[in-house]
């Protein structure tokens, strides 16, 4: 059963959207709402942004720009000797203007503490951070990982603080880039979920929504911190990173074995996914990929979809179960403890990614094909992920953002610009670990089950095609698609 959530705000207007067999309450963002953000934060003297990783720079700069001219200061907190100090200074956060300081000092003096350090650092430092926070302050998270760790460790948040979350559905550079692009276009940004885990003073919901709107989110939707970390960690290991990596690696080898050159195999796999497939889904939805194909292409798409859906879902269900029971969180913590002996390696030195670098350098987007087999397998995996989340009860907005919108409006455009391997090597450590762990599983199961079915060695469940065409997620995407960023992300 899909989770049903509702919230009340003393400041922001709640919009009701009809999705599939129910409705959801959301807040539509936009720069015209910035005065309401100022109103909510009027009594907040300082927002401390702790950390300067993926989300830290984007969120700190967006908040600073949104709150310019108000009495609320945005201050960065970093550990002494941090390699990020110079980057923060270059962005205008300095000791001289009172917007850069020692991590624990910033935690102790801030009314709202946005904890944006790495997941591993959170598990190490949270006792000290909790102790430093002043009573009545608000702890803000952009990922539910810490809750998952606390649950696994039998620990809790302090009971004298608010605990909220705002989780942009895109990497930090996307959060900043779209905010800047949208300077003159109302509503440009990355969608966010928000959660209120602990509310001690009745202000937590408005703080969370104001934070999301201040980041530039065109719309924000409610979730729970538990639901967020389960869907987010799962999604990274699924279609966002791990699955797409495994899919294109498997197909690259298959197409080469069928006689394609290395270059053509790359174009028909990675380039097709991050180019036309993602662009169509972004603007018109998943079903539109199928509808864009001619009769022969649709037949190939259907065969690939039917062959891949069940194997992909098998791996995705295993991932979800491992996240839900805490195994995946413990795996990340254990891996972090091994970094000094076994630093994480790069994946971009293998044949596919070396070839891809040259292909991208000579790219003409108009020449990238919408490969029907690649499209069928990619869409089958995306739909399987959607079904795993829906069966686990996640709300529709969370499902489409974690499985579709974050892919096609944030991560895949960056992959198209810099390469899938670049993304795998430069995302958060939690995501990098997950992609490395699960991508080979998708690669293997496609080769062992999906490809053998395509080659006629296994029976095919053709009813999956009609299930795909009639799936309620297509209507959900049409509704939510009206609230997509008002500009496409660019890399000029």
C-alpha cells in the first residue's frame, strides 16, 4: 500500500496533486516565495552549513543568495586543516566576514545546523555534534543515512532539538547550477523531498519547507526520514548509478560480439541512455520512449523489456531488502573503515570508458541513435525499480523522483557531459560504494538471464508489455512533469 502523508503549514500554501489512485500534498516553489522564506527564518540568526562536499557548496550558496538582505547569516563549519577551506573562501565564505569557522563552534552557535558531511563522517562524529548543539536548535539532514545508522546502533537523536530533512533529488552541482540558471526564470531548481522527524516547537515543518524553497526546488513533497534513506540508498544502487553502469557494460560487450565497432557499441549504449532516452523521458515520460519507435523498433524494445524486467527486479528487490534491514548501511560503514588500507579505485581505465572519452569528444548529439534494445532494457530496469518501491509503500512523488526525475533531469545530463564512469568515480562515497558493489550483479544477471532469453533460450512473459503500457506511473509522471525545472540544466 502506498504511504499516505499530509502536513500543515502556517506559512506556505499546500497544493493537492492527483496521482494514480490517490492524492498527495506538495508545495510548489519559486522565487516569488522567497519573501515567505524570509518570514520563516526571521527569528533564525544563523544557519550553520557543516561540510563542503557535494551538497554543502550548493546549499550554502543558494541559501546565502536567497537570504541576502535579511538578518539570517549562513556560516560554513569545517574541521581545522580541511582541504575544503580554500574552496569555501573562494565562494565568499571567509573568517573575516564571519561566515567560515571551526565545525564544532559553528554547530554550537547555530540555530539551524545543516549536517552535510559525508555519511561515514556522520556516523563517526554524531555524538560530538549532538552534544554541541544548543537546546531548541534544529538539526537538518539531506539524507536519512544517519537515522539508519542510529537505528542499527540502537541510538537516537537528542529529544531537545528539531530534526528535519530536505533532500534534493540531484547532486549538489545540479542544485547550484539550476538555481543560478533560474535567476531570471521563476521555479528553476531541483525537486526536493522534506521530512519532519522530530518537532519540539511547532516550527519544524515550516523550517523544512522554507529550506527546500530557498534551495530553488520547483516543488517539494513530504516523506519520512526512514522512507527517504531506504529509497535513496536503494536508488543509487539501482537505476541512478549501479544499474545504469551494469546495463551499459553488459550491452557494450554484447554489441561488440555482434560485430559493432567499439565506438558504435559505446554510442548505442551509454550515449543512447544519457542522450535521447533520457531526453525523451524527461520531457514526455517513459512510455514515450516506446512510442517514438517504429514498428520494428517497438518489437525489439518489447523483447528487450520482457527479457530484462524480471532479472532486474530480482537484483533490485535484493538491494532494497539489504538497505531496509541495515546490511547496506553497515557495509558502507565497514568499507569506510578500510579506506586507509584499501582506497577506492577508479573505474575509468577500462576499454569501454577509454573509448567513450574519444567518442564524447567527437560527439554530434543529432547522430546518437535511440537504440530500441538498449531502451527496452533501461526502461525495464527503471520500471522494475518503480515497482519495488511501490510494493514497499513509498509515496508516488518519492518513487518518480528517486527512479526517474533524478536520473533524467540531474544525473544523466552530467553523465552525458562527463561520462557515466566520471559520475561513478565522483559521487558520494556511499553512492560510489553501492555502484561498485551492485553494477557487476546487473551486468551478470543480464548476460545470464536477459540475453539468453533474447537469444531464444528461455521463455518470455509477454504480458509484461501490457503491464508496462497500462502502468499508473505514466499518469503520475504527467502530473509531476508539470512541475519539472523550468529550464534544462546546461553546461556552457
